[in-house]
C-alpha cells in the first residue's frame, strides 16, 4: 500500500467517524519563536487543547508536515528522517480513551489489514501523579488485542508532554511485530532490538504540568494522536527501511546510477536531506546562519558533501529535484508550484558552499602548518573550522588522514555537544501555539506586525509580501520580499506611517467567516492552504485586513511609539526589519 493510499484511508476513516479534515499547518510556525519548525500535529492546536473553541468543532483529523532536527547527524542509517508526515486525529473535550482506542484498533486491523497477532500495545504503569491506566488496557482488551500483548511502562515511555510544562497525560502506544527473532526471553516493545516498531501514539491529555512540577486537571479531556506515515508505508510494503518505499526509491535509484563510488549511507543522506530541504523551502524557509535558516543550510551542505563523496556531478541536483517533484506531486502539489524556486535556492546555496569548501581547505592548511611536529589536530581547531567556516568535521578528518594527521575527536565532540544543546534549545521548548507568550507586550507587537505589513506595501508597493515574523517580549521581527536594501527615506516613511496609524487610535475588530469569503473581501494571508474552512479575520480600520489567529489589542492607541532598530538581509531577495514599541 502506497503512502498516499494510507493517508487517504486515514483521513476518510476519521471523516466517516465524525471528524473534520483540517489542512496541514506550514512547516514554519507563524509568530512562534519557541520552535524552529512544526514538529508535531498537536503544535498548531495547543490553544484548542487548552480550552479555546476550534471553528471546525471538537473532532479533527489531518496530515501534518513535520521537521525534527535533533537527529540530523543520525540520518544515513536505516530509519532516521528529518522531514516526516504525521497523521493525527483529535478529540477536543469530546470522546476519550475507550472510543479512541476502539477507532485505532478498527483502522489498523480493518482498514490497513494488519493481523491482530502483529499488534502489541503499551499503557501507563501509574505513579504518585496518576494511577495505572487500567481504563486504556481494558479498552484494548475489549477492542480485540490478544492476551499477553499489553505492557505497562512508566513516565519515560508512556507519558507525553511537550517541554517541561504544559498539557500532558498518559499515552498508549501501538507496536508492529516485524517477525524478527526475539532478542531474549524478556523481549518486548521497550527493546531496541528491532523486533517491535512503534506505529501510533494516542495521548490522553487530562493534566497540566506547571513550572513547579505540579499536576492539575485540564478544563477538558483531550485525545491527541500521531501516526508516522513513512514508517507505516515501510511496514505495510514489507520494506526494511523507508528509503526502500516509493517515497524515496526513484531518487535512490538515480543516485545509484550516477555514483562513481558506492556508499548506501551517502545515498540515504542525499535522498533524505534533499526531500527535507525541498519541503522547508516550499513552505518559505531560506538558508541563513541563524535558527531554522541554519538548519536548512546544514541540510543542504551535508547533502552536497555526500554528493561529492559519491563523485556525482553537482549539476545533477536539478535532475534529482525534478524526480522528487514529479514523484511526490500527488502528495504535495505545492512542490510543483514551487519547483523553480526550490531549484534556485538549493543551487545558490550549493554555489556558496563550494566556496566554503575552498576556504575551509585553505584554513585547514594554515592550521596544520602551525602544529610543527604534532600529529594530532586539536579539537578546538576542528570545531572552529566547522563553526566559523562551515567546514564539515568529516571533511577535516579526511584531509587530516590524507596529510598524516589524526584529530582530537573527544574535544571536538564535547564542543559540538555544547553547540547542539544550544541549537536545540529553540526546538525543544514547550509548544504554546500562535504567539509563544501571550502577554500584553507580545500581543502589542503582534498587532504592530499588521501595521508594519501595510506600511511596507504603501512605501515599497503591493508586491512586497510578508515572508515571516518572530515576536518576543523584547522586539518584533518581520521578513518581507524586497530586492534592495531600504534607504533611510524608505525606513522613515514606513516608521512614520505606523506611528500615524497608532496615533489615530484605530479600533481592531475580529470576525469569523468562510475562508473563500475572507479572501474575496481582500483579507491577506501568508499560506492560504494552512487555514480551515472557517477563519478569523482581524481588521484595523481601512489600514489592514488579515487572516490571523490573534490575539490583538483592541485599539492601535495601546501600542506606544514604533521604532525601527535594524534593517538587514534575511536571505536572497528577503529583507528583515527588527523593531520595538516604546511606551
């Protein structure tokens, strides 16, 4: 069964069980600096899990495009992916454990045809915060799970929370028995031997964990689920790895045809990183040295390094992109629309990295000339080449070996670990949805972005479109397409316009309407495909009208004085304004 068939079966199944199909949110979260990318289906839904009313009701289902960056260096083995698709269904104060489990069992056994003997499940074992989840276990027995196929684990395995605080609760996980031999008499789903593969996770959110570690009951009981599409496709197709499925196979085969040096790990890295990069770019991402831009740059450059390793001509990148677009267009039609843009971004980054490789090799030679008779390159030099010049450590190691040197891997790994921890801090913080911090200051900044968007269009023209934003308690950041550095006059005109609208004390109004009616009325949005059929439109007099989740101030007079602090390049063809509000 192909991935697209699994996705369609899933959405249709839950639609037939009263769920409304909602669109996938973009990979780049809107107005949320706490995460680099959308990492789970629940992330855009957090406000509704906490009690807000969703315009589409209490039963939802979707497929969600996701990027997780923690395992980039692991990609190349037989299972790790950076980009993946998560199928999910939610109950927002509607059904709970029994109905959720019954539907999961029915979908797996009836719709996908998985033999019941292939399935095992795990439930929460209980502790001082929450009792053992016998309700879930009994629901599984009633559904049809075989005796001896239910296991109990503690919070490390069967409790779900995003971050250190937030909505949480016990979960039940479903595992597929691959048929591989047991690793021993105690072999069970918690083993890493490969016999059991997790396929689905249902989280029963009924608690909120505060910063002090205290658990309290949520206003409503919710169900949040996640099923990995690529993994399920692999299992149902009887493949050993996701790279053997139709998702990756055409590119993997082309790489094997083009390569002059055989290396399956390199082929997997290229295939995975190219797909991930294409999806990020298609959703508005651009390479840079900061945050998500740095992640994208790292993906592209690691991919290029391995293309070189296979001795494939880099001009073939365009061909590989075309293969993916043609192969995945049914699943992701946006790739077809963005084909040329994707090519331009990746090829431009490729050209920059070629120069980086040249500079890195030059700096490497400088470094070893200072070592005199020492035959070990210090770890801090290896890390500097990586961090400052973007020179991959594996390249440094190869060059070292060619020149009769070794590298101090231990020190480098220590420095790199610290670097990773710092990089991951942004992607592992709690999900809050919409604005990361909904307080008086961030709400004011959020409203100011709408005014700034309108001012930019007034000064630069209507072709200047928003490309992203980021809001903290200290400042607002706004990205927009523009092919030149703003002049002092342009910056002043933008600043004066925003302040004039603030001074006018314009009311900010909120209205819910059908998406198509909102667009017809002139409301702006960044990614129309991410919005549900019923949307929220915020209007600021005749200045601004945008699809937005909010929240906003009630009147522009609440904002204070708008001041542009910095204007700079964000990426090719994209400028960035950093600004503050002074009260």
